[in-house]
């Protein structure tokens, strides 16, 4: 991963780097690796993530087909 520092503006470069790391899921993975996760907890977490992904995909499909109104930004 690479971030360009323009005009010696390190603060802005750090913000951009943090945003990129967040988008890639690196921060979440680092946090997860800090402590041991029991296999049962891992299964439960992965199952919950899969359910959230499936619901999001179904919501997007319904929105594309015009069955629901998009939530949009507030």
C-alpha cells in the first residue's frame, strides 16, 4: 500500500493511509489477531458476517429491481 505525501503534509497522508487500511479490513484483522479467538466464537462471528452479507445483497437486489425504495444518505 502506498500513500503520497504532498507539500510535506504528513497529517493528511496519515488520514489517507488510515482510510485505505480501514477499507481493506487490515485494522479489523490486526484487532482480531491481538487475542485468541475460540473456534466456536470464530464460527459464530463468520456466520453472522455471512448473514449480514446475504441481507445486504438481497437488499441491493430488491432495490435494483424496484421492489424497495433506497435508503440513501441522510
